[in-house]
């Protein structure tokens, strides 16, 4: 939690980072909230409501106001890029360089244009899982949540391959990350009281078995 708080303070201070010390993180996303351990995740998985995916009727990304301002000319995307990167360079608050280790494919990227900020539980998936009943303000809190393991700098190719899929239809290319991925997914869904499908629950259980 201390690291998350530090990241939030970083953003509110105008996204200032000590470039000489390597930016806001260690390049592995380790400064993000680690979420729930395997045993607790398994228990939380059993507490999630299982049902059919809801309708996409009425959905739009604009109903999840994201990339909130975190300082002068700085938004949440800048903050997460700094938090998860190494050797960050800036133009004002805009990240212009650095390196990012993508846990989804075990590759390092040195071009911020090849890095996306992934929502662990995608916005459209959240909509189908209960967020359609929330207010826009609540959906904005979800889309900008730094306190749970919800926002990560990962390769753009993996993020776009994932889209709005749940673990029953998409998993990271790196099988070594599956255990952690399942823990993070469950942590987010449990906190935000989002439902899961039966196929999603089965896939998450299989991934936790790799822990």
C-alpha cells in the first residue's frame, strides 16, 4: 500500500520523477499493489457471484471516465508509465522514453509507443459483470483504480490481443504469469463485487493451480 500511496503522491506532485534513479518503478510492475495471495484468492473466488455475462447494450468507454488528471498536464497513463518503467525520460509530464518489462509476454520494450496501460479487468467485461448498474463516477473510480492490481504497463500487442476477454478465452503469453494474473483478476472482481461466468471461474481455478 505504501508504494501505491507513493505513486499517487507522485502524480499529484505533477508527475515528477528522479530520472537518474531509473524512474518510478523497477520495470516489472512491482510497485503496483500485489493483490491477494493464492490461498486468499482461492477463497475469494468461491465468494464471487457466478452467472451469465450481461448485455453490452448501452456500453461505451466514455461511461468509464479514465486517465484522470494526476497533476499539471499529467494523467493516470503518465503516472502508471512512470511507476512501471525504468530510466524514464520526460517532456514536461509526458513520458518520452524509458524501458518497460511486460509481464504478459516476458519482453522488455524501450519505446513508450509500444506500451499500453492495461485494465486487468477490462472496462467492457466490468460492464457485463455488474458495472452497468454503477454511476459514471463509480465507473471512473474503477477505471483509475491504483489501490487494487488493476492498472499495468504491458506490451501493446498483448493488451490489444486481450481486448475485453476474460481468462476463459484469453491468457497472457507468459504461462509463468498465469498464477499472478488469476490472483489479480480475482482481487479486482472481489473488491468491486463483479460477477464471473462459470467458464471464467473454471479458468481462474486452473490458473491458480499453477501457483
